[in-house]
C-alpha cells in the first residue's frame, strides 16, 4: 500500500472514530435531556415533593429519540407520603413512553403518555409502626420468619389484653391488612375463650396506601427483614402537569 493510500486510510479511520465519539456524546446528551423532561412532568403531575431520579435504557438511544417513543424508563421516588403513611421508595419501570423529539427541541412538552407502569413499593416497618402509633388500638408490626408478627393491647369489656402473634397479610389495590391468626397473651394474662375473636378483630389493622404515583394499584407483598415490598402497576398513565393527578383519561389499572 502506498504512503498516500495509508494516509487516506488513517484519515478515514480517524474520521469514523471521531464520528462515533460525537454520536456517543449526542446519544448521552439526548438521553439526559429527555430524562429531565420526564422527571419534570413526573414531579408536577404526581405532586411529588422532590424531583424523582430518571434513567433511560437502550442503546443507541438516538433511535428512540427519533421515534419519539421510549421503551425502558426507570423512575425512583423517595419519601412519598399520603394519608399519614410514608413510603420509603417507589421504583417504577415505565414502558411505551411517548415524547416527540419536536416537542423536546421546542421545550413544549405538555403531556407524556405512558402505556404501562410496573413498580416495587417499599414500606419499612419503622414507617409502618410510626403510622400505627397514631391509631387505636396501638399495634406494632415486625418480620417473623418471612411472615408478620403483630403485638398490641386490645380492650374488651373494660379489660386490657396484651397479646402478640402471627398475622396474615391481605393486599388490595390501595391498602394492606394484617389479620392475626395465632395470638398469645402476655405472661400471667388469660383471655377467656369467648373473647378470642373480639380480641383478634380489634387487632386486625388496615393500612391505607393511597394515591401512589402513576395511577398504580398494589398487587402483592413480600416480607423482608426491615420492610414490606409490594409489587404494583398501572396502565395508560398520562403525565400532565395540568391534571396534577397522574390518573388516566379513560385508562385502567394494570392487573
């Protein structure tokens, strides 16, 4: 190969390398701009006290930008509180996020439709018990061999019965319920057999988990050493600051 040919090849390879570097930089810049737009709309439409962390997956990202549709968007919300119950973390995965490039370039993003949301919702026992301390009767909840233990005092016919035991977990779309199954009275306390059911009923507690971001409904729960982790989901979510609710416009909650 002649010197001129080698020189041309080197120039060509350097040009390709520089082009790839520029495209890589543009790819990451575009991802950051879109992530900022989604974070802003998520915070305002969901009434979040703090700006959520948003990360975007998929490479190259510029192909998603050109299409205006993003298949892998992760949002993390910390310290969400509603009805006196603090949620430690909501880790949501958004699929089918639609955000046209022309709207991003003009900074005229009004609405961000989302096809589906799947999430993990963390409720620590510390936050759960802080809420329960404000309720009557006062019950405390903790983990016990991948299950739940409840402890509290029930007053029946003027007599107080301090008891503890295991409980079943019931999950509905917007709450979690702890229903005592086996109860043991404190040492020296005897519960008359006919009062076992009233005591159990008094210590059955329902905790509201309402107004979750992105119109999500709870599905199930797993017990961890220091928290409950729920799965949750929603469909046809509209991130619209003008609505400031995050609910759908005719959509539905994911099953």
